[in-house]
C-alpha cells in the first residue's frame, strides 16, 4: 500500500506539471496574438477565422483522442501531445497571411485538444483512485502556468520578437516533457472501481435518459464558462491595447491578472465547495464572473478593466472543474469526456465568435457576451440544483 501511495503521488505531480505546461504554452501564444495580427495584416474577422483553426483542430482531435487513449493509454497520449504542442507553438510567427496562420493553428489546435482530453482523463482516474476531490488543483496548475506564461510574455514583448519568444516556449516545453514524461510512461494508470468491477465480470453501469440529460447540462455549464476563458485569452490583451491604449506589456498583464485570480480561486476551490456546496458555488461564481466581465469590457480605464478581468477569473475559477466532476460522478469517464469536450469546445469556439461580433459591433460589446454566458451558467446551475433537491425530497 505505501508503494502504491508513492506511485499515485508521483503520478499526481507529473500530471500537475503537464497541466501547468499546457497553460504556460497556451498563454505564451495568446499574449502575442496582437503582434501576429499586425504581422499578417488580418482584420478582426479574418483573425477570428484563423483562430477557428485552433477550434477545428481541437474538435476533430477530441473526437479521436478517446479512442487513442483506450488503445495506447492516457499517459502515452499525454506525452505525445505535449511534444506536438511544444513544436507547433513555434509555427504562427512564421506565417504572413491569415490563411497560413489558420493552417498552422490547425496543428496547434489538434495538439491542444488532444492533450486536454488525455490528461483530464488521466486526472479523473487518479481522483477516483485517491478518493479525494483534488480536480480543482489540476486546473489551478493550468491557471498558474497561464499566469506565468502571460507574465513572462509581457516582460519579453518589447525585447523579443514573436518568433524568438515562441521558439523559446518550444524549448521549455520539450525540456519539461522530457523531465515529467518518463513518470507517466513508467506507471500504469490506476484502475477506477468501476473498471475493476467490469474486469471481474460485473456489468458496466447503464445510463438512463435523465442522467444523459444532466451530463449534457453540466457540459453546457462547462462550455459557457470556458467560453470566457477562451475569449479573454485571445481577445483580452487586444481589447486593452486597442481600446484603452495600453502598452503591449500592460495589455499582456490583463490575461496575467485573470489567470492569477483563477489560480487563487482554484487553489481554494476544495474549501469553497465544502462550505458552500456545488450549487451555491456555481451560482455565486457565475454571478461574480458576469459582474466582473461587464466591468472588464466596458470600463473606460485600464486599471478598472484589469480589476474586472481579475473578478471574472475568481468567478469562473471553479465552474469548469465542478461541472466535469459532477458529470463524472453521474456517468463515469464517459460523462467526463462529454462535459470536457463541450467545455473545451466553448473555450475554442468563443474567440472566433468574438471576432465576428467585434466586426459587427465593437470589441468591448463583443466581450460582454462573456458576462451573458456566465449568467446563463449561474441560472442553469441554480435550476439543476433545485431539480436535484426536489428529486431527492420526492
């Protein structure tokens, strides 16, 4: 038993590192989007279409990653996707048109979607084996990596070209993968109790219509909240630079504030869930995020907008982990996969939607859609909580 405990601890550390690496690389890319936009000469809508390459690559990969994980294992797929993500992040600065940018972002999106499905699946198995609600800690590592990546990106924005900066991310990504990857490759994923029962001949759990519907609802909550993450990642810095005349370094600090707030919120997520419960956490978080994003998108000054970004991060922090955990509790790994796919779909489809709305209206007006969807997540969470209480009482 002690040996098994040590093995699970090493797996937890390695998975945490990959979550952090994913956030670090992704943030390093997004803070250079304004420079890439200028380099390609793309309009807001053309940039939105190019960013759709990330979405398309991720969605296609997400539909295949589950099969790859079942065949080769979550750990191997995580390591391979980490290598691909690290290599592909260096490609966007080499493009000089929106079309070329969109094509290379297909590859980047494929790696990003693949690693997110793979390490979330591995994390769910580990959470089940440990029998502790540590899922927010993994997502806190992603947010911490994003904060560090955005902060460093802001520091080097004036001294390093996008090409040199993103090549540096490639080097860091490959070194981290070389350090943490062997731990995943050496250890088999822990078998959840459901899998153990199936291997002993028990029948797997069958899902009724209500359970499937609830899984989809939690996926919608995840998608609504992840939409805000994707929108702020790809458009938050551009809003500060374009609409509030912030310097490139100050604009990059916007995503850093958002990521820092998410990190703090997720590090305290377990305590918050224990005190408020899941329903109140979702309702309070969605309401807080809606208010914060209204401030962040409509404020006339840089400091007020940065405050709004931070409040939004605190509000959104635990909604995605709660949604994924509830879906998994209802339907096992298939529930986690459904909620994660819908969630990351919202994150990846949000940026191009913001681009089109920015062309139709303005970028600040487009960013208010983040507040609208955060409010929707809060309302849906309240309705599901009320329905669950009525079912329990009945």
